C-alpha cells in the first residue's frame, strides 16, 4: 500500500468484526513501526496499554454505565475549543448530521442517540482496545509528537489490513479507565482506540467526512 493511499483511505471505523482476532504480536509490530515517528530530542513521550478480554469488558461496563446514567465526566485537558465559532462549529455539525442521517437516527430521540453513542465504550465491536497516555509534566511539543505517533500507528494498521478509530470519548471517564489500566498517577489519558478488521457490510463504515481543498487553507507568499 502506498503511503498516500493509506492516508487518503483512512477513516474512523465504527463497526468491526468481533470474531476476527488481532494478536499481541501484530499490535507490537505496529507499535514498533509507529515508534519511528519523530519526537523532539527523541524523548518518545508515549505509553500504550493494550486491552482485551476481561479488562476490556470492565472498561466497557464502567464507561457505559456512567454514560447511560447521564454522567458526563470531565476532561483533564481541553480537546475542543472552549467557545465554538465558525467555521469550526459548522464542520462539527456537518459531521454529526451526516452520521446520524446515514443511520436514520433522530437527534431529538435521546434513546436512539444514546444507543449509538454508547457503542464508543463497546469499542464498536473491535477485539482489541488501546489506551494512550502521556506523563503530566510533558509540554505542548510532546503532544504534537504524540499526534504523529498516533497517525503513524493508524497508517501502519491499514498496511496490515486492519482499521482503527481513535476515541476521545473515553477521556471524560479517565478516572474510571486509568485505575483499570493500572496506570500511575503521573500519567494522563490522551485517548483510546479501537483496532480490528472493519465490518465490510456495516452501513456506518460507508460514511466519509469531507475535507477542504488545499487552496482553502494554503497561503502562498512570493
């Protein structure tokens, strides 16, 4: 697979084949590739927890229960803007309307929306979940490095025939997730991720978000 094909073909997969396994050896191989991502002074600020079986089920149970009970949790860092404005709020709404519209989910139907969103905490049926953490004393540069590491991992997964979905949805429930991971207090949850083989028959996996053309965000200076 060409790098450009891996990038342009990548999408957030929201339905996986739960009966098709991913081995620890496969995950380790992908992480070894991703670990070649650049980081300032080669400090490599990432920690990765791979969950499956009972540990994965415990995280699903804890986060699903809180979500369905209306507990919104709390982020430890601001993932989104504190005050939304255009054009960003418009792009966010376009994605939400597109997803719900494809699935025929009425956004005013609380039960239907919850039924869709709770699948985040079920890892969309993926056989493997990953959680990425960073030491609390790392600064913004290391977070930039982390993004390159995550992208490298997702692209390596595509080359291996796997797909993924990076999930900030777990972050509000970090106080449930981190103890179940056995992660030390000095680490902060960056995001979760579902990993596995995409369900080729799932309608949700046909959804593709639009992207701006380079001319819309590129400034050429002579």
